[in-house]
C-alpha cells in the first residue's frame, strides 16, 4: 500500500502468490478489507487495519482474473471470475460458495450493476463470442438481457448515464461497448462502438466529476483515455510508460497498474 500524496510504500500485504490479477475493497463487520484475485487459483483477503490475512477462498481450479463485491439480502458477498469457466459467488466471512455460475469459456470480467434498485451481477466470457450475461445473485439464475461484443471481453464496469444504469465491456480488439442494463439496448451504434483504442483494453473504471460520469479506459497501446460515455467522445488521452493493465480513480488521482510497476496521474478535468 502506498501514500497517494507521496507515492511512498507504507506497508506490504504478503500472500501466497507473486501474481495478483485484480483487487477489490469491501467492508465486513466494520472491517475494511481488500480481496486479491490470485494467479494460483484462489482469492486472498487482507484486513487493511492490521495488514493480516483475513481469509482465503480456494473454490476455483484455474487462475482468477476478476473480482467484485455485491450486496445480496443485506449481506456482502464476493464474485470471482476464473479461467476455469466459472464465476463463483461466495461469503467472505466463511469462504463458503453460495452459487457457481458456469460459462462456455474462461471468464475474465465481472461487475455488480443496479437495475431498478436491485443489484445484479454481470459477467463476460473470454471466448470469441464476446457474450455478456446478467445474473440474479440471490438465485444464481441467468436473467434479463444477454449481450454480445465483437470478441473476447477483458474488462467490465457499471456506471450511470443520467438515469440509465449502464454496463461497459472492453474487448481484446480495443473496443468498449455500452448497454442499458434495464432495456438491453446498445447506448450507441451497435455496429460501431465509438470508444476505441488501437490495441486491447485491459481495464475500465467510472469517474464522477462535476455531476457527470466519465469512463476511463486503459490499454495495451500504452495510453489511458477519459471518455464522455453519453456522447462516446474522448475528453482526454494520456500516454503511459508501459502496457496499462489496471486503473483506479481516487480523489482526482488516477492510479494505473502497468506491466512494469505503477504510474499515478493527475488530471484537470473540464467543468
């Protein structure tokens, strides 16, 4: 963990693997935790207050590529997506599996999305069909809409455009697709999404600024872009030193995980 102002390391969270593919913060019984998706088939939970390991989940049979938290019946759960063709919804306190959601290919992206005040789970296949599924985490059943991107989906996030609840999915060929989670309609041209990079998009995150939502895309083309998702126009583009694999926004600071280290950028966004 690093100080966001100085960039200096404050403490290290030691786990069983040297490769972490994704991180997710959550709160359990008032304790602030972070979950790490592990290359060795499991998920490690740390208590950020003590830096101690809170628990581990070993339900997968292959590398875990993505993880997100969600609330089901007032209970905080985690959903982890794996190359073993499954998304597993599980209890971070007991490490017990609640549901296993099977897919035809390995799963590389998962996110929670609110639809009419109900939190659902979206997952994306890493296969060439680029399918994105919507699930009810209470029952473990597939519901609602099923979407199809141009090819394998590597990253997803949810965001709001006005009153629309939107699912964003980024692909290995550098496209980002936006769908209305309620109606199932593509937000922009379904044949030609406007949010494009020249190489794979590896990570997405939403940014709230001046009452509007922006979307950040991080790419293998060594750039990070900020977009207005309502109009599919690029607001800003920044070059980075190496391939961008992850991205997170924190109080005006954009933290970018690279294939060689970390880079932090500050932006003066238009009002």
